[in-house]
C-alpha cells in the first residue's frame, strides 16, 4: 500500500467517528450516528483492490484505484444519501475509478504469467502446486480476456459476492442486464476452461 493510504488510515483510526463493524453490512449510513472511514477501509479495501486488479490487470494501478476511491469516500461520506447498501455505493466509486484508470492507461496489459506471484497460494505438494498454478493462470487469463462489462459483473458478483441488486446499483444497470452479463461471462469462461472443467 502506498504511504498516503497508510497515513490516512492511521489518522482516521484516531478520529472520533466510529461504528460497530457488523452494523455496516446492509445498513444505510444515514441511519447511523457516525461512520468511520477507517472502518469502511478495513471492510472494503480488499474488495475494491480486487475489482481494480481484475479490471486493470496491474497491481500498482489497483492500489491507485483503492487510494482514489477512499479519498473520494472521505470527501463525500457526509453527502451519502443512504439510498442503498453502502457496499454498492463504495464499489460504484471504485468501479468508476478503475474505468477512469483504464481510459488513462496507454500501456499494454501484463501477460497472464506475470499477473500472479508464486507466493499468492499455499503449496501442498509439487504436483498440486503445479496444477493449481496452471489453473489459476488460466482462470486469470480467461477473466482478463472478458469484455470489461462482463468482467466487472463477474468480479463483483462471483468473486466479491455482492448480490445481483448491489451489482446492478454499482454498475448503474438493470438487474436483468447484470444477469445477462453474468451468463455471458460464465459461458465464455466455461468455453475457455473446458479442458479443466471436464
């Protein structure tokens, strides 16, 4: 993580704004007396990072997406209307930041074998490690090849496990559009990974 995020996180932890973590999952912020941005960061930073990484394919750009997302959250938390779950609002900000970064980026995406580091997975046996590594590379490459709207819906729904309604709210599309994108993404992944799914 960047120094700026860590400093902001440390500053926010000393802030008087606080709320129990279990109260945040589906509770509108406007009903809570106060909300800690640090608590939001603890709860959602990994998910925003995953979303940014899956859209951009670059760890450093994904970290930038997390940083920009939470800077915007700090600036606009007081204006959050509470129309839906805070997770959908926060992921929408992260999604828009990732799309903005995609538009700004002029370099080519990383090759699939550069996307994962060997230390990302626990190793049980050499054979299992080789098979898991190959499957993970293939899956990541297949996800990276999906068109951006399909990839975003797939990552938010199947990896981040948001509800269909939350994904629709995050992507600013209808629930039926999310379902269609998910079906297309899953079908494309089945075709790409058919030798592993047999």
